């Protein structure tokens, strides 16, 4: 098993996510070194409206789980 420790930038991003537990976040440049949170909301619609009102049209959304929970995405077969 290969284990890679998060770098400083990834740790900063995770710390930022911790501020938004149980909220929906809108992220730009998801998966790149430039990803950042541009809006949050109690619903995905609220997060989308805030992101779009700030000029961000191409965003990725997800709900931030509590840090004591594990999220495992399922891929349809």
C-alpha cells in the first residue's frame, strides 16, 4: 500500500473545509493545485446561487461531512 502524506497546501484546504461541516461547498478548479472554496450554504441551491452571484459558473459541489465520519463514494458498475 502506498501512503502519501498531505502537503501543506492540502492540509490548509482540509482546515478550511473543517469550518464548513454539514454545509454545502462550491469549489473551483476541483482536483488541481488551484482548487478553492468560493461559496457555502445550507443547501446545494444556496451554495450554487452564492457562487454564481460571485461570478463562478463552473464549480463542483459537495456536502462536508463531520470529521468523525468516513465518506466512500460508490461508482456505478
